[in-house]
C-alpha cells in the first residue's frame, strides 16, 4: 500500500469559510476525496493544522506550534515510511504580523521542508518520499489581519513553481482554487478540484 502524507494548514484540515471550527465532512474535504479517487491501494494521512505557516512563530499561539518548520520533522518520522509528501503551506504567511512575500514563503518551503527532508531527515527514514508542493489559493482582502494578502498571493504560482523545478519536486498550481466569503478558506468546489488535480498527478507519477 502506498502512503501519502498531506501536510498543511486549515485548507488541508478542511475549514469551512467564515467559521473557526467548522470542518468539511469526509465527502467534501480534498484529503478524503483524494483517498476515494486513488482507491484502496493508497492510504491518506491527514496532517492539517489550523494557522500553520512555513516558519514563523505566531505571537498569539504558544510554543511555536503553528510554525510548520518546527513540527515537520517529527511528523515525517512519526509516519515513516511514506511514499508521497504533499505540502500546502503559505496562506498564513500572508498575515500582516509576518510582513513577508510569497518569495520568502517559497524559500522557507525550499529550505525548511524540501532540502531539510532530502539532506537531513533522510538519514532517519526508511525511505525518502516523493514531494509534491501545492501553491495556496489567491486570497481576498476580507479579514483585517490578512489585509494586503490579495495582491501578494497572486505570486504563489510563480514562486512555488520555481522552487519545485530547482529541487526536482512535483508542483500543483492554484488554478481553479477559490476562497469562499472569508477570502481565505477554499470552497467545497475547490476541494474537489484540488483532489482531482492531485489524483491525476499521482497516477501519472506512480
């Protein structure tokens, strides 16, 4: 059986737009739809954490748990062996408190996840997984702490694709991925689109 780790934020967890703890059900969120599309020979491991980012300590959350770079190593080793690692992070980097661009988010993905996995974590692993990077959706300026994110997030595709090419990973762009009324979290239709894109890619690779 092939094992796929899905490491992300609230859009991997399945947050329903305009809710804090509302979660799409197993017939809606992309991780579960991906499992259905790939079939019984694949196991999907859901590792979505609301608020997770690519490498910053959230000022309102204790002990750095929203810093995805900190929790990534233990997560990978815990679930080893895995065949695919899907990483979808960067949305929360666009908060005003961090004041970063998608270029910085992409560099964090490259250094804290791709290179760290290939160069450091690999010695502790049974096998090195194939890495798929998903560009987060373009956002809308609807929530105060994300003001300015709409313009910046337009560069997710370009910046994330560049790092996947440099590091021989696979890439999924955000075409068709749209946020709901809150301007942040994916619509149910977008979850279905993402599941289809990932399933098509994995079937081509596998």
